[in-house]
C-alpha cells in the first residue's frame, strides 16, 4: 500500500483543524463561557447549536454504499471507495468547519479519536502479521471451538484487534478445504467483539470508560456472567453447525502435534503497544500531553504506536510475513472507510448525545441497554458508549468530565428518582450493550472489517454486508441479547 496516498487524504481532510490549533489560541480560551459546549469525545453537544437533521445524510449514504457497493457495483466500489468515503466526510467536515459555531473544536476532537484509533489498529495489524502461528491439527468442531474460546480470553489481554489478527490466519489454515461463511462470522462474533468485554483493554468503549475514570477491575466481576452465557451459547451453536458441515476437503495436517510460532520477537512489540495504551494524562497523573503543549491532534501514545509499527515491519521475521500472506489491503480499507465513518457520524452522534442527555431522566436501564446496543451496531461503538454514559451520568446529577464523578457513578450511587436502581447497573448495561452489539454489522467494531477483508483475500466465502445482518447476526445474536436483557437489564 502506498502510505503517501492515505497520508495526503487524511491531511487534506483535517488541515484547517491542525492550523487552527497550531497558530491560534485554544478554542476554549476564545469562546464565551455561556456558549461553551461540553465535548463528549467526538460528539459536541450544544443545545442551541445542534447540526441540522439533513446533515446525517452523508452518513446514511456511506452506510448504504458500504452495504450495497460490493454486491451491486463491485468494480466501481473497489476502485473508488477511498474517494467516496473521504468525499462524504469532507462534506460534513466543511459544514462544521465553516458554518457550525465551535465546529473546529469538534473536528479537532474527531481527528484525535481517529488518529488514536488508526494508530492502535495499524500497529496491532503490523505486529501480529509478523507472528506466524501453525497448529499441527485438522480443524474439527471441538478444536475450532477451543480456538475461538482461547481467542475470546486473550482478546481481554491484547484487545479484540490483536486477538483477531493473531488467530484469524491459523484458524483459516487448519480449516482450509472446509471453510464456510459461518466460520468467519462466528470468529467475528466471539473473538472480534464479545470476547473483549471483561477488561478495558479488550474493547475500545471500555478503554475510553477507563480513561474517563471507570476503575480498571470494575468490569470483570459485573460482566463475567453475561460473557459466559453468551460465549458458551455461541460456541454450542457453532459446534452444531460445524459438525453438520462435515469434514470437507481438509488440507491441513492430520498430525496431533502442537503449536509452532515463528516471529516470537514480535510479542515484545505487542507488549510495548499494550503498555503504550496507558500513556495518557487521564491514566498517569502528570504525564505530558502533546495536545496541551503544542495543540497537536495526537499524543505521545500515538507517536509510540506508529513507531512500533514501523520498527515491527522493518525488523519482523519476513518468513512470518510471507507465511501469513501479509499485505496492507485490510488496514487500507479500514483506514479509508473509517475516516469517512468518523467524520460523517459527527452530526448523528451530536443529535443522539443531545437526545440522551435531554431525556436521561426518563430513560430506564432497559432503554439505555437497547439504545446503546442498537446504535453501537451501526455507529462506531466507542463514541456511542460515551454518549450514553454521559447521559446516564447526567441522570444521576454527575458529569462525565469529572473523573471523581465517573468513579462515584461506577461504584454505585442511589438514584434521585424514587424506586430507581443504583448507577452501577446503568454502567453495566451500557458496557455490555456497546461491546456485544458491536458484532451486529461489519462497521460496529474495526476488527470486523479487517477479518472480513483477510478472509476475502484468501478466497474464503464471506457474507456481504446485508447478508451478514439478516442471515447471521440478527437471527443468532438477537435472541442472546434478549436473554441478557431478561436476566440482567429488564428494569
């Protein structure tokens, strides 16, 4: 992949934001207090300056084209999806930059989020591409289920992106000759999404909650039971489907050998990425912030991650890259599509965030669960999580901008509404919904698209956008989500 092309597009897209912050005083120093808005990580909520409803059209257009392009106009889409995605993003960015009051601040925040997002997934993609895992067994229902369960567990240690990139290729290799669409779909369900619900490292929404003040070890004891119920249920369905698929023409080794790993040095790079995740002033008090010092749209964490990606690509075992058939196409597709998604969903998030905060007092646990989940499936689940977390905090008279308020909320505080539940139940409902429902579509979570692309490049049968939803995610996942609601969030 020619990185220059990507860099130019991204730079042009947000150029005004960088110059605004590099050569002028900070926005928060220039605006009058009475019109200052509270930023909720990408969704700037200004009650008297909300975007018009029609500005959601570019986002809806992008979703429709992602869903129908590969199916109805494949050749055009393959050649022009970068221009389509960036072009629709520029429409929204231009409106915010020129017309919207305080719009440059919104674009700056979105750029920060995008750079953090692409730094993490690109570094994990490159590093994991240099680790070649060979499993000396044929794929069977039990072996496959065990591999998916291992992926679900380690996704809490290296993130859903890291676990997906480490295991998708060996998973496909041991099943070569018998791979069906459902093999890839269940990998996305379990490893790329639901598996990472137990720690803040596991999935981006939980990590953003951690940066806001949710205690690191609070998630596991409150989410482990929904996690076990869902993962175990999905594995059971998978085993039945895999058994019915039969042996097929399996090309893998039948030897009952172990696991061989080429490129072990990359585990050092992998550990460095995970450590870099925590290099944030919100986690380490007094840690320097490049954003505050130089008004840049990235921080030390992102610089380190990009450097790790470059070093890993240069010094990784090239036999491992060759064995993994490594190329930059999957990360290129994610980079271009998600820059459009991040930009075009700004108005949608602003309107959703305003609605959540304005109506939070009327929202029950059930409503927070279902609304967070439904929108996490079609929007990026991280900013959706933050918008509804902010709304839930507001219901309890707390502010998401205050770390102490977030900790009070997470520990559990009595509701001001008579007969209502404590705040920690709301946090669990929002967290589970954001992570689990991210599996509903390919755009709910970044690893979904990457796994789809890697499988498609290997000529594996992969469902298109709409088929994935109506044939797999809704009929398989929705009953589990209803069950979780009945058991835990029906309040």
